[in-house]
C-alpha cells in the first residue's frame, strides 16, 4: 500500500509538470529576460520566500552566484533573510511583517528584480516586499501556486507571474524547483549560447 502511494506521488508530479510545460514556458521566458536585463545592466536579483519557499529562494541565489550546470561569471543575486527575528524593530519593538520589505528598501534599486516564491501567494510579509519593490521601481517576478493568491493581484503589467496550476503544496513546490532550474538554464543559455549538458 505504501509503495503504491509513493508511486502515485511520482505520477502526480510528472503529470503536473507535463501539463504545465506549455502554459508556464512563456512566463518563465519573460522572467529569464527580465532577470538577464537586470544583471547585465549592473542590477541584481533579490529573492525571497516564506517557509520552505525561503529555502528555494536561497537555492536560486546560490545558483546565480556559483553557476548552474556550466562555468560562467557570477550573477548578482541575494536571498533575503526569512528570519524576522534577525531584523527586530527599533528600541526592541517586534519586527512584524515588514522584515522583508525593509530589506528590499535597504538593498533594492531601480532596475533590480525581486523574485518572490510562495505556494499560496497570501503571506503578508511577501505582499509588503512586493509593495516595497514597486516603490523602488523594481520589477517583480512571482512564483506561486493555484490562483496566485493575493500576490497575483499585486502583479503589474511590467511584472511576471509564474503560477503553477495546482492546489497541493507539495506539487507546487516541486514545480517551483523545476522553474528555478529553468530560470538558471535560461540565463546560462542566453549568456553562453546553446550547449548540450551531459
């Protein structure tokens, strides 16, 4: 019984990726182009997420700096701290939900990109980070799930929404991991040209 359940996870994950490939390829392409335009013009990517998605933001930033599957120059990327306790308010006040927005305001500049990763799209800290990015005239790329939640409503025409069409958090996270790999591979291909990777 457990083996069948495990096999079903593989089947469901593969089905979602197969079905979403055509739908998501256009927004992922737009995200690659936005990130490439920023980093090749002296800008940077600030990546953030909530919970498990914060780890995915760290993975993306690390792959930008260290390279994906090929050697290339480092790309400017930074994962924002997802620990609000590290950014307590002044005079000992609680940090609230502004801990990501504060980092965006401190580090972000016009021409930079904010990459936001969220399963539900409803975390207040991420919504405030998007607002802060727009204040700084940054472009925003959102990776979300299902309908995109409240984040989808904050996305402007100049932003990019990559919304995985699934309700189950595990499936969305798996697809986000693939999207991150597609972003990194797309950056490498645009910078270095097509090449077979073994």
